[in-house]
């Protein structure tokens, strides 16, 4: 989906941009786990046990390329590497918090989709 710009150029729909940058199964979880503090790769692996090393590394690289995550290498043996939300990445905190709240509400047993309630009164 594209929105026409005034100069005749095409630009992406903002929602599509968000989905491209933070969409998918693992990126929101990675960002969520980095909210409070920086984490090492192995810590993220433990917090998200379903993700493969390859996918975690790929998504961290993409988040770093999109300037949402910083990667800090400490000179030690073995090298210590930590990932953290960048200042720019912290602008996503309200979005992640709202997603969390929505997910908690959606997971409540008493919540039924409005279409279901309307179609199935009683």
C-alpha cells in the first residue's frame, strides 16, 4: 500500500513501515526484553527459547541496522557483547506497552470479539 506524495513520489503507508521495521514473530519480543536493561545474546536466547540462534542474530542485526538497538562490545576475553534499546528505539516503548496491554485484554477468557457477540446473542 502506498500513499501519494505531493511531488508525485510514492511513499509507504506508515503502518506498512512499522510492520517492516518491527513486525514478525521475534522482533517485538526482542524489543520487549530490552525495555528494562541491556542483555547479552545468551540472555535473550534464554528469555526467548523458541527462537533459533540464526534468527535471533539476524533480527538483532536488522534492529541494529534500523537504529532501534545498539550493540556494545566490551574488550575482554572472551569478548562481552550487549544489546540495548537505542534512544531512537526507546521511542517504541509506548507502542510496545500498548501492545502488551491489548494482548493481556485479548487473553482474558471473558473477552469475546464484538462480531461474535453480535452474531450470537445470549
